[in-house]
C-alpha cells in the first residue's frame, strides 16, 4: 500500500471513539477538563502519537509559554470558546484544563458539555517529526508521530 505524506499541511485528528475526551466539567466555574489526544493508539490515518510528542509545543506555545494554543469550537479560528489553563502530557495522552469564556456562544457550549452532547475532542496540528513503522517486509503499519506543533484543541 502506498501512502503519500505531506507534513506541511495542517491536520485534524480526534480521539478514537472508544475514549471520552471530557473528564470533568464545572458549570459554575466554567472549567472543562479532559483529553485532546491519546498516546500509543493507531488512528484511522495510520498515525500513532507517542509520549513526548507535545513536549516542545507545550513548553513554547502552551499556557506557560506564549499561550498561542487556542481552545476553539469545531476547529474554527474565528470561534474561540475558552483558554487552556493547563496543557500537559500524562500516561494516557494530552490532558487539558480550559476556562470557558463568559460570552454567550461559549456559554452555550458549556451547556452542551453539561448535557453530555459534547463529549470528545480533537486537535489541529502539524507533524514536525515522524517515523515510518513497517512489518519488516516494507508494508506500512503506522507512522509514529514524535514531534507535533499543536495549534488548537476543539
């Protein structure tokens, strides 16, 4: 099977359907916590994110860096809904805590979280470093994503 890769493109990936991206939410404080991505799971695009892949981008662009990673609605740069207070890697994946904005649209999103309608997340990113993994006979098994430049979580 031939797979063409163009890592210059902005990509979107969501958690596998078996994972719930929302861990907890508090309507009073407007804080939502959960996961934007998981580690060591091959997705439908034959990509597997490995621990450490977000380390550089979090340090440079995360809440303690330049704070450029945005919490968006449906990957729409014109529709930010909150600000990430925490972005960190743990054993499972990319954990987040986000403060949802007080604007009406974002409060509607908070209600959808509370009702369980929004229960998963995805990321917008660019692959900076990857490794092709095959079966020893040249057949692709997956791409190991080792360094990711994260732009947003939705």
